[in-house]
């Protein structure tokens, strides 16, 4: 039955060969990425497990990567991403106890990060911006009923179906409980990761709301336009973030919504400076509060949430020296030391340092910095309000991601989603608000496949 998860890849490949790259991206890759767990996978002999979303990504990503290579001088982010992939591959091949495991791990990482980044860089802009945001919002909203079932019944239906129908061992039917209710995880198999995706989608949805308010939306659709008029999608997405009961994404979403107020100001540059000052001051205050919150004299008096925060503080303190001992290439993702009682490393920055060494960690920090620089530059310099609003929404979505992964690992579909948006943020173009027709709406032409690579 698990062979069914190769079907999205075959459909994607068929569409790409027919010259319908945009259709493959919008109607095959995005639904499998957001609606199917990463644990819905299939493994061919001598190859790593490939999820349904990864199988759909491979044909699209190969074309996007080919376009990126032929597009001329690479950007700074392009160079950083390639160096990051080289660093990870070197770490995995040389540092893992079993070299074959390291090679397979590196292959999965290249697919999930490099291919997704290339798709974001070369497929979406300029013509698919609007339809991509709309598709993302609609797909995420569809997860609501499944999340409410988790919150009330304490079971993940994706895990139940995966285990019973496909014998998928890596998806979980049981969910974590907090305050007497299940934590919403849906297709992301983890409530923290789900919270990040919901927050990022909420940030992008604000751009749709602005476009509808300013009557600049090319074709929002009658139902979605009516819902946006009353801010229903935005409120639902915030409700989803709340139902995950994940503090990191909730705090990060709050920061994101502060950034999203920038388009409301007449002087955008003043608004950017003001928001930056508020965020820096808030971060300093939050750091002080975290230190006080995790300093407990009587362990028996702390609650579950406080215990989780204390675990993260101790994790950073104890794993930090071990990560430093890993040197330039680290210990390897599968071979790094694991402390007793601290199997879960809930900090992606720490995990990158531990697994891939100072080289991978330094490049990851540079990628984060460049992720903020480019959209911030666009928001500062672009003149059209719809373009500024898109740059600000992208900035907010990526801020939610980078803040949140200081409290959780970057697992499941998260690398694909994050680096898809990172690539997209690097290719934003002014004036790219028209909803271009996808390939299904265009009469087929001869030699369509040859145009795919242009």
C-alpha cells in the first residue's frame, strides 16, 4: 500500500513532461506537502525513504534547479544554500558511524532543502504569487476539522489512517495533552511544527486581506473574498495556532503580527524602525523573564509548561560544549552524542551545530541573516503598497519560522516549507500581483517540455 505514495511523484513527472510545471506545483506538490504527513513514504531498495511530497517535488525541483543554474550570476543566498548543502554532505559522509546512512541522510536533505529552495526561487514569481498564497491558505484551512478532532478526542486521524492502512510507523495516532486537551498537530505530526506552519500561513494571509481590502486581488473567489471581508481565514489560522498550545510559535506569531502592522503606517520606513525597536526591547525583556521562569528552588512546585522550559535551558547548557567539541564538521545527524534523559533536542540551531559542526552552524546563521535582509530591503525601497505589503508579509512569515525553531527541531515537512518560502523571498518582484493562468488554462503547444527548462 505504501507504494501509493509514489503516485504524486509520477503525476508530477507526467505534468512536467507535458510542460505543465505550474499545475504540478500548485495541484500536486502543495497539496501533498501540506495535507499528507512526511511519514507517508515509500522506500525503494538502496535508496532513502521518499515521502509523497518529496516524490512530487523531485521533478519540479530538478527543473527549477536547472533554471537557477542557467539564470546567470548567483545571489548571495544561492551561494549560502549551496555551501550549506556541501557542508552537510561532508559532515554526513565523513562523520556518521555508517557512511551509507550518512549518504542517504544527505540525499534527503538535498531534496528537502535545495530542491524546495530552487522551486521558490524560480517557479512562483512573477506570475504565481497570488494563486500560490491563496492555495496555501485554503489548504491549511482544510486541516481545521482534523485539528478540532485532535483537540477534543486526543487522536491524530492522519496517524490512525497511516498506521492502519499503510503501516506507517513514523506517524503518531496519539497526541500530546496540555491543559486537558490534545495539541493540534494534524498532518505535521508535531504540534510545534504545526504551530509554525499555521503562523506563517496567517502572515501570508494578511497580504491576501490587504489585496482584497484595496480591491487589487485578481481573483480571490466569491467565497474566499466574502470570508476575507470579515477576516474569517485570519481568525481561524490564529485559532489553529492557539489549538497547538505551543508557546514558541504563539510568541513568534505575536512578533509576526507586530511586523504586519507596517503597511498600515503612512511612513513605512518609520514603521520599520519602530517595529525593530519594539522587537529588540521585547526580546531583551523575554530573555530576562525566561531566566527567572526557569530558575526554580522547589522542583515539586513547577507545572508541565515550566518543566518544559527548564528542560530547554538545561539542554542548551549541556549540549553546547558537546557541539563545540564536534569541530568544523560536527558529529553527524545520526551519530551525535545523546545525553541521558535528553534525547529530544528542541532547538534547531543547537542541532545544526551539534550535527554539522561550526561550518554548518555558521552558514545557517548567515542564511537566517540574509533571509531577513532581502525582504526588509524590499519593504524599505518599494513604492507600490501591494508590493510593500507582500514583502512585509514574507518578512513576518520568515520571522515566525526563525524565532520558532529556537524552541523546536526542523523536522517533518518543515525544511521543505521553510526553504520554499526562503527561496521565494529572494525572488520577489515589484508588480507581480497578477494571477497568471496556470498550464491547464493555456492551450497545449508543440515542444512544451522544452519550454519548461527556460
